C-alpha cells in the first residue's frame, strides 16, 4: 500500500512552525521505514535521520543540516523506488527550509 502525504510548504497559506515541519518529516520517515519495497540501506538512513532529529542536545538547524547530509548520500541510489525518491526530495526540501529559518 502506498500512502501519499501532502507536505504543507507555506506558500499561499500560513507557514508551518519548525516543530510541525519536524513532525511531518517524522511521518514521512516512518513511511519509508515501514515500506518493505525500500532497500535496507535507505531504511537504515531514514532510521539514522529519525534518531538525529530526536537528539535535543543539538540545535534544530544543525540536526536539519546533518539530516540533509545523510539524505544526500542516498539520493542517487539506483535501487531506490521512485515513490521513495519523491519522499526523499520532499524531506530534503523541508530540511533546507528548517536550516534557513533557524
């Protein structure tokens, strides 16, 4: 089953808070983690990002930049399903916005 999530970017509507953005990112990461069609290395990266986001000891902009770095490592994986690649691009966009806003 493929779930489609709408990511609210804030264009023409009230911008999302950073906390809401992180919550949405966690939902998308859970989708990737629970999708058995996604290769293990990509699910492992999603798990690493999720742990990184929950680390309250670092600033949110640092966590977003670190998460973006992890995503960049897997972006060009030829084994990544297309629906997952779209989710990864959406996550990257959200992390870039967090890093800029903070």
